[in-house]
C-alpha cells in the first residue's frame, strides 16, 4: 500500500475518521470526498452545500467514478434544497461521465414527477447531453480498456490514455482528471507529479503571463500534495521554491529543507533562481538579493552558473562572484566561458595574468586573447596574433596522445562546426553588403534580418570576420562570437511543435533560430536546436530546463557527438524487438535484467497511446557482454510475444527525395472532412485535392508534412483511425505549390 494513495487514505480513515480532512487535501477522489461529507454531516446545510460544490469541482473530471459523489449530492439537494435539483441535473448533463445515459433517464423521470413541460425541458436537456455524449464516445474505448485492466496494467493503460488526451485540442480538464486517477493509484511517481504541476501551472496560462501569487494558487496546492507523498524529493521541493510568493517564504522553506537534510545542488540553484524571480516581480531590494546570494554562494560546486543568474540584474556583482571562484576553477574551460560572457575584456586581462603566474593553457581563452588583439591591438600585434591562429586549428594529421582513445571514424566528408564557427551581427546591413565585407572568407550561411547569424568555414575565419565587422566604419555594427549560444534539446513532448518550443524557450531570452532536424528527416526521436542571442541566456535555459519533465537541454557541441554513438560503433549496443506495446519502461528494465546487466536502457516512447513502439536499446560495457545478452534474450516470450535480440549496427538509411516529402495521402476519415482539414491546418499551410476516396495534401514546407505524417497517422477521428502516407509510398506523382 503506497503512502498517499487512495487505498492508503481509505484504510487510514476507516481506522481514524478524523483523518479524512487530511485525506481529502492530499487525494481528493470521489470516494474520499464521499467520506468527507459524511464526516461533516452535522454541519449546517449551507456549509454542506458549499462542501458538495467544492467536491463536485474537484471530482467531476473523474469521468469513470464521479457519479458516486454526484448521486450523494443529489440526495442532499432533494432533502434540503429541492429548488436546486433541476439546475443540478442540467449542469450534470454538460459534464462528461460514463453514466450519462442514466443521468438523462433520471432527469426524464424527475420532469414527469414535477409535471414540468416535458417537451421543452427534455428538448433543451437532450441538446446539452448530445454534445457531452460525443465527448464521452471518443473516450469509451479507453475507459473500457482501463476498466478491463488491473494492477500495474491498469496504470499503464491510464498513462497511454493520458498521452492521447494531452495530444487533443482543448482537453485540459480531461487530462487533469487522468492525472488525478493515475496518482490515486501510484502517488510515488515523481515524474508524473512534475508533469501534472506543469500542466496546471503553465499549459493553462501562457508562461509569460504567470504572476505570483494569483495564477499559481492551484499549482501551489498541487505541490503541497506532491511533497506529502514524496517527502524526500529534492526536485519537487525545488519546484515548490519556484512557486513561493515571497522571499521570506522561499528562505523559510529552504531552511526547512536544510534542517531535513534534503538540500542538494538542484535545490540550492532553484532557491537562488526563485529569489531572483521574486526580486523582479515583487520589488525586493538589490541589497536583499545580494545578501541571499553571498550567504549561499560557496555551496555550489560550480558557482559559475550563479553568475548567469544575476548577470541581467547586476553585471558587477556577477563579475565579483566569478573572481571569488578564480582560484578554485582557473583550470576549468567552462568557468572562463562564463567569465567571457560576463565581461570579455576583464576575462582576457585576468586570464593573461593567471597564465603568467600559474602557467595554465585554456584553448577557449587563447582564441579570446587573439580576438581581443584583433580588436584592440597594434598592426604588429595583429600580425603576430594571426600567425598564432594556425596552431589552434585542427590539422589533418596529429600525434595521438597516449591517454586518448582513437576517434571513431564518422565520415570522409569534413564536418560543419556551426556552433564554434558562427557569429551574431546586429545592425542595419544587407546580405550583399555583408558578403562584400567578408570577401575572401568562406561564408557558409547567413540567416535572420535585423539580427543575423553568420556561419563561417573555420574558427580562424570567424575571428577575422569579427574584426572586419566591428571595425567597418561605413556601418554601425555589433558583432560577437556565437559560441555557447546554441542548445541541443531532446525528448520534448510529442505534442510540442514549432510554436510551443519557441514560446517555451523564449522565456529565458531572445531566440534567434530554431532548427528541428527530426521533423525534416522524419525521425521518430524528437530533438531540435535552439539558438539564443547571448551565451548567458542559453546557460539560464540549460539550468532551468535540463531534466525537467524528461527534457534534455545541453550546449550543442559537434565535437561531443561521437560519444553518443560509441556503444553502437563498438558493438556494445543490443536491439531488442517484439516487446508488448503496453509494457512500461520500468517493466522492460526488470525483464531484461533477468538475463543481462546493461549499463543503460533506452525505450523510445510509443505512438498512438502506446507505452513503447515494441523495441528497446540496451548498452553494455563490452562487446562480449552485448553478444551474450543478445543470445540470452533471443526467442524469449513476453505476454505471448516472441522477442528477437541482435547486436545493433549502423545502417545507412536511404534518403527520401525532397520532391516527394511534402505531399501526403490521407484516407479513412469517413464523413469528418471538415474536422480533418482543421487538424491538417495545425501543422502548417497546405493545399488539398480529392483523391479517389481520400485526400491528397501538399504542404508548403517539407518539415510541416513530416510533422503531419508523424502526428496524424493512426490518430482516431470520430472513431476511425486515419491512414496517412507519404505520396511516394503509393507510387503517385507529387505536385508542388508556390
């Protein structure tokens, strides 16, 4: 029996009825609310009416069991407030619940008993019920599957149901009810609590419009419930800190966490971040803010991150914090990157001084010193700096350090290094004028309007370009290094598209560019690149979002991409196929560990409401372990399905022709053409033609077609599963639109 679950509270209330007040605060299910009003039966009728209305508000989206509490409410009304019964029936008919037909039948009997105008009353009620019935009908299959399941399988079904609901438009409250139903069974699911809080706090209200305390009241009530069920969760307490309406409250809560021994880096960072937000929103003095930071500044292992927290408030204070950590982190490249983003000239001067005394060598700062020379040096110094740039560039052949692993051969083609060879330019200048200024340099791409991103061929060319642009007398330009401004984002929710991503990341700074290769390449894994205008904005986003609700947010670094494929390249990765679609990631882990000991397990999220897509990847420490695991897992049976397991290898996928990607064939939509067109429009601009019982849909943008294919194929529309295919797969000639 799990602490905080519905079963736990019902058991506790049976032993001690007075605990029902705690129970209804932590787990407000229909059953517990019924116990609560029974406990309050001696209250005045007006007080009971208010309690019933509160209970109805909190339980009505339990569309499977809310009827039990509503029937108790109707018994009360008939005895104490008979004049309210008619309106209560009408209101109930507008709320989706699986017993809707019984409610309508009971209302019909009520109308006859009261001798009301039968045709008028039933006609109006029937119209309301018909709209509600359509919403219930869309969910009947899910409710049946949940009702037919038990134990952990029931929780898995509810999770699949929730993912389907989160992908629906205007389904905020339906999803809220499912969050409650899952947590009533498994309140120890930390990740689900985070998703639920995010759903209540952000999805309902645009992030930029959230104000403390008004719009966060429901989220604060929810986080109180979460920390009761998981009292040692550092991440939940971090969220609770973010929701505090005052600095005094944040300080008190953080002190309580310290006393309880649950403080860690994540909680400390969130505490400082929260204090900064309260400074912005509630008018806390800068002296109070500095006092809090200075008290806790030495507790973080990498204080350079806190410099980013206060940089946009007080640059001198951020610089002071970095100087305090200079002795500890002078050999850390990341430290110098932050220092350069706070005060470039100061970081160069300090680096030169430290280099002379401590004999350190930081490649990142070496390039900054050269850049500073180009900007401020004499002609002789500039000439010398240019000669120093050559050793900083990677050569075709170099001696391998004895401590270094041989690099994995990725491709015979040279790799672009967009993140390290790009600059940002602000100012009034045309693309042609830019090319004139940068002649004799390799310009790979120029994007943007007033603020442009220019990708050069090499780091050397990047530094030369910065020098030319900043010293162009004809133009008033601000050009700076774009290094550490681009983030790699992985595993974002499947229902997030371009606008969701841009809105989300814009909360932390100005987003200059958003690239979604997973859409363009029609890949199932969801990843994208987000480029900010400054490195400190990017760092703030990493600290705030990495790890939140499963998100991976990191600085993009092409040189690190090799490590993501090491297991595959070295034969240490096993691909397991044939897994039951309903099998959760935890259950998959338990099963495979019976036969092997993988170092990591990756289960790609399923589509169409499934827990997984039927396969998983297992990484092992050695190729021999991988081979043994593949042999051990092959031909095993799980839930009647036979598994296959092989050591994975890289297979070069055939690249689809660009001219065929933007046109789709859509079939099996029945009589719901108007609704289908509305769905298609969510993915982008398109043109449409009838196509022998189906539709031929041509999107203006290739990536929009890719997203539509992934998002709509197999999706239910009024009881039918859509069939969406790339037109090339049907052997038909695509067309283009201008």
